[in-house]
């Protein structure tokens, strides 16, 4: 009988540890900054959040800390994460007390309190409730960044590159970058420190593409000295002057 009791106790401890490990792994996957990209309560996020899109930041600890911006005020609290991708948020976040007109910050917080579960795929987080969903994109330097705007002359990026967008691929753990100039593959040295960024020793394959303004893109990269992240938009600058803006593409 004693042996049976010991075996049952050991099995209980193993299951308990496995459950804790599973939750901790899930917390790690949620870690980072997330920006609202879609919501059932809003048909036009830019119009409904004129002060800036809401964000959430998760930090795994004994409890899952969550803080961010509701489109008007800074918020923070604790989320509860369970197995089977169940999650819940506090009914009352700690919040600053700024007043904002015609901003759906209360709708955002109300939707968070109703969330029951989440789905995580690549860099997209979907929070689900019985009344709808909210979709978030992860804000990170890592990944493929596609040219959206370029501040060289008066020609728009869409006119410079009508068929294929140039892009750069960044991995902050590597001192190099790669990408494509809308025709040829490119790579080179990537130097980063705090908010500075330099693209050095840019090399390219030698395919011929008629009418593609590759040099405009690579010359602009060589001028970059600084960067800043504005949500899911990467802004490259020459000191304080904008050179180009790039966006990540998600499913």
C-alpha cells in the first residue's frame, strides 16, 4: 500500500511539473511587444485610434505581466495563462488618467476583459472571445522588411518598383543582412548599437533587369545612420532625416 501511495505521489508531481513547464513555454512564446492590427469592434483602426494604435507587451514571470497602451492611456496588470491556449486579462487594469476624444480605448479594454483564448502563428497573435477577435502583429526588428516609402527625389516607391518591392532581412543576432533590390539578391555587413544602424559592404548578384531602379535603393541604404520602430513600421534615417520606411508582411 505504501509503495502504491509513493507511486501516485510521484506521478502527481510529474504531471504538476509538466503542466508548469507547458505554461512557462507558452508564456515565453507570448513575450514581446504586440500592436493591434484588427478588431471586431473597429472597421477603421486609424480613425478610431488617432493617438496611436493600442499595444500589449507580455513578460513571463511567476505570473504573466502585461502592460501597454490602450490608444489613450498606459495600462498594466496580470494575465492568467492556462493550458489549451486559454488566457484571461484583469477586469480592471491599472491605468493613467489622460482624457482623449473620439478614441475607442474603452472598447479595447472591454474586449480584453472578455478574451477567453488565443491563437499564435508566426508573428501574429489572435485574442478570441465570444463577441469577436483582436489581431496583433509582433513588433520586432527580426524578419523581412519591404520598402513602402522612399524619400529620394519626388518619385514614389510604388512607381520606382511597380512589379517587385525591395526588401532587407534582419536578424539582430547576426552582424550581416540580406535581401533583394527588386532584381538582384543583396547582402552586406549590418552594424547596430542602440538606435544607430549602418549597412556596409553591400554586394549584389549580377542579373540584368531592365527599368528596375536598384541603385536608388542600395544608395539609400548606404546613407542610413539611425533607425526607429514605429509599431510595425521600420523608419531608416540619415541622422534625423528620413531615408525610407519599410513594413513587415504577415499572413
